[in-house]
C-alpha cells in the first residue's frame, strides 16, 4: 500500500468537480477521471475510490489522446460538466452528468469532436465495495436499446456499461485478453462476439472521431440479483437534467456581488440533498484529511442535525421553502420516538447505526490514514443540536410555513430532551473525542432552544409549559454570563472550565443571546483574532495544542469559521474588514465555485471533505449579512 501511494500523487481537491443526481455525488478531476463514485447513494460503498488511493482503487478516465484540457465549466445553472480538450489535430468536448429524478442510478458521459480529428481514450477500473471486490465482466445486449453493453457484477452490485464496447484487460499482464485488439473503431463492427466473461483489471478503448461525430456511454448501477435496467437515452436524459437544474435555480439572482458563487453554493446545498428522503449530507466524501498526512479523517456522508438545520435556515432565507419542508419531514421521521433516543446525526434515510470502521487497504488521500467509513461521533451528546433545529424550524414558521400538530409535538419533545440533559456535559460542535465539558456555544444553543419554544407559544399560539421554559432560559442566561464569560480576559470562553476561545463563539449573536456589537462579543472577537487567526487572516476552530479534543496532529483553518468572522465584522460596524476578508475567501473557491472544508494558505490548497455544505452555507450567510448592512447604510 505504501509503495502504491508513494508512486501516485493525489489530485488537488480544487481540480475536482461535483456531479449530482440528488442521490449520490461523484467527483470528476480536471483531466477527466471520475475518482469517487458511490452507487446508488451518497453513503453507499464506492465503485471508484482512486480519490483515497490510486487508480487501482477504481476510476473512469476519459481523455483526448495527446491532448490537454483547455477549460471546463458547468453549463449555466446546472451540474452538467463540460470539459474541452485540445489536441494537435482537433478539439474534443466531454459532457458528464447524472440525471436527477430517475428511478435508476446512471452516470452518463458524452464525447463530441467539435473541430478536426481526435482520439478518445478510456481507462475504466470498476472496484466494488471500496476496492474489496473486483467484478466479473461479460458482454450483453441491453434490452430496449441497440447499443452494446458490458455487465460487471460482484456480490450485491451490478454495473451495466452501455455504448461502444471497451476491451477487458488481464489483471496480471495488463494486456488485452486473447482476441482483443488494443485499438478499435467507433463503430461496433468487427468487435468479437465470443467474450463470455472474466475478472478484468480494467476496460479500455481508443475511439477516433471527426468533427461533428459524438459517442455516449451510460453506466447504470443495479442490484446484481435483478435483471439489468434499460439504459437511459443520453439526449433525453441530458435535456431533462438541464431543465431540472435551471428550473430549480431560476429564482436566484446571480448578477449581484458574489452572485455567481452564491448561486453555485445554493446549488451545492441542493445537490447534497437526497430528493427521496430529504436528508442533507455534510459532504459527498469520506476521509479527506483536515491535515495532509494526518489522521483527522472522517466520514461526512451522513445527515447532521446541526448542518442540515443551518442549511435549512439558509435555503429559507433565499425562498427555497420546498426543500426546507422536505427536510422537516425527514426530521420528523428520523427523531420520532422517545426524546432520549435523539442522535446528532443519521443516515440519509434516518438510519441510526453508523458504526465507524477503518479501510486499511486504502492508502488515503495524500497518504492520510486511517480511511474511515461510518462515524463514531454518532454516539456523542452535543448540547447545541436542539437549538440549531429549533432555530431552523422557527425560520420556517416566520417564513409563513404552517406548523402541524405532529411537528410542534416533535419540538416539545426536543425541549424535553434539553430538560432531561440540562446538567450533562457534551463534546461540543466540533465532535471532540476528549473528555466531555460544558461548552459555552452548546449552552447558548440550549438557551436558544428554550427561547424559540417560548416564542412559538407567545407569537404563534402553540401550547407548552412556557413558564418552565422561561425559568430554564433565565437560569441558562445567568449561568453562561457567570461561568462562560471571563471578566479578566474580557471574553467568552470555549468551556466553563478553561480560558481557551473557540470560533463557535462567533455564533452567539445568531442565537439571540447577545448582540453582535455587545462589548462582551467585541472582547471575544479580539481574543479570537489574537489566538485563532493566522497571518493570512484565516481562523482555526480552536487551539489544537490545548489538548481538549483528544486527537493527535493539527488541522488547517476552517473556512466556515472565517465566514462567521465576516458576518461578525459586517454586523458590528467593521464593513470594510468584512468586505476585504470576504473577497479573499471567495478566491479560495475553485474555478467551478466549490469550497472545501479547510484551506491551507501555505500550499494554496483546499483540504477536508469536498465540497463541504458547511463552508457553502457559511459563505452565503456572510454575503447576505454584508449585503444587508450595506443596503441599510
């Protein structure tokens, strides 16, 4: 494993594009390689995992022979990726997409020669179950289509590749199998018909094209014990995909300052939402490191109540209440039952069992191990979660979305959970794996939970033990100010027991506990700038050297923390600082407008799981805050 990793340099995250069909989210590199794909869901085992190792862990690369990428883009307001290659003899355009709204799981790749002549080369390496199963591949004739097909099967998984036939290669010799020429024409004529199947190391082919000619390949997942589905018609699927994304994004004004990046960020939030269940994943990837070569590598392909709630607040602010209602319905199902059973995260359909394990056979991105699937933080208590959910549901109410008896009953149950855990120490917003503590951010969010419950009764006429909630809210306020604010340091602290600060303290005004320009907040901001801001102006979440998180190693600055700082600057009168920092941060998105979780200013590279919903919603909130302040001045 080590030798393989040393021979293969990881592709920079900023070189990747996200595709989405609202069920899964593959990553495609600038040079045309699908290096990460989980079928059929975000959290399914991978089909391609080169992202976390080498090409031998699975990929599908389409490239122009002797060519280089001239430019790439998303077709406007969509997740249809268009990559243009230039060669000494011609120009090739590759179009990649997944059709939303389909009952199937399809990845479609179209190649078109737009000028001169080109040769299109494939390198397809199917590796089911995170490269724990190489498939058996055989020739088939897909039902309902005149196209040829290769069917690859291993265990429960099947993949049908429809389109001009590729050649299977022997795993040991890395050569075409007997009777298979290395190079073949775009026409299927002359292909051997006697290929009955084998375990192929890879599938490949080279296809010559002249100006005006195009070819399509459709890769469709299915359960291996079922008959392969009929492949999508590529043109019909493309038309439907363009229509879906453009219709969804039509209400977004992209002409304002930072408007195009806001549009892309809203699209990312939608792309990470499962259209069937309403579950919103934090990111479509696992184990992309918070420090290159480090061990802080986590699986983010699940629905965190906090992340989803903040996403819903952002979508509601931009009038996307339909998606917010889908999430509310997901929430009602996921947390239904006794309040003591509440978790901080769930699977995209509300699954509770997310056991963490390690994939020791994968070399890791930039050699960062272990590679993990599942997330052990699922069993943590984090005091802020209910507050985040209550704030999101309040935003829905304030937007005119009617509450029903079921959803209000759920909220009363959530507040009962807060009462039952009032004196319980937690692990904090950052899922620290050290000793539990009373985190100030968590206590403030618990205050916000009771505050929103009271507001629902007083302003919307719902029932509830409002007197008891008022008592608990008052107790929390007194406690936070007495134990969570250090008069000598003139700052709120990370926990009641320490003098450290935490970037999550920048969220205190969002709860309503204090104002952005409250002297206690201004003192806290000064301390955060002193202790957590690097020479590039970027914020770390907290000082890892303090040892509270129970983990080895360090991490790069987190983008959402610095976006929170922009919001704080804007709302406390430092608009010039806010504008300058926002402009700087916007430059950290890649050429397609995608943000990672962190940014390493030394190497100039994105880090962490990618693209990260937290970063995109933080960016949108920062832009909105600055725009509101400027409009009011």
